[in-house]
């Protein structure tokens, strides 16, 4: 990805990730759902300032921010114009390494392998060992999308603060979304 890809405003960056391919050690798929977070957002981990937990959000763009919540890992890509911004990758349409993902997750249903941040991390083998790693170096590969996707927008889910903001983005019609988007 070109360096300026990661420095777009966080909402544009979160939209631009839809349709890109994310691989970890050759296993992964097409990003079909993201959510945007920035430092002035009360729902963001960076809202309280830099801490040991969220340090990656204040580092260079194009790096992973991985954290544990509710017993599972969540994967974000640090980006945006302002420090403390990241896009949570909520779901992938699995395309590569389906056998490895199925083994890790204990299911072979491609619709649910990576539908949700915790499922995605388990399927890809992501953990805190990946926090702060560059997305342009192994074990990661982030590949550009091959076509302009139809993107739907809606409120973020699974949060209590600023949940009404339409900062969740998804690939229209994808069966791999973590949850359906509200109808307009």
C-alpha cells in the first residue's frame, strides 16, 4: 500500500479498507467490515491519552493495534491524520487458508469463520504478540482492493459511548458481516 493510504482521515481510511485483502502468514481474506475510532471519540481507547495498552494507537500509521476484551482479541489498523486513530477490522470474507482457519475456530462455515472481531482474530491466529507490528512486513500482508466496492454505513456496535455515530462500514451484501446493517 502507498504510505499516504494510511494517513487519510480516519473515516476515509476505514472505508478504504473495505475490499482490501488482509493476510497473516498467508491466511486471511477480504476485509468486509470496519469501524473507525479517533482520539476525540469517547468510545476510543485513545480518548484517555496514551497508556501501555493503547500505545500502538499513538505510534506510526500502518501498524497493528491488538487488544483483549471480553475474553477475545480485537485487531485494528492504526491510520488517519491524527495520532490515536485506528480502524477496527470487524470481519473478513475468508479466501485463503480456510483449513487453518477452520481448525483454529472449530467450524468450517465460511460465513462465520471471520464474522466478528474475536472470530477474525482466532481464525487468523492474532494475539498481543502482533500488537505494534507493521502491516507491510511479515507475518502481515495488506493488499489493495481490485475494484471499487459498494459500501454501506451504519452505527458502530458493541459499544456504549458514541454508538450512534455512523462510523461502521461494510461491503454491501456480504454474507460475512458480523451483523447486518440497518436498512436506510
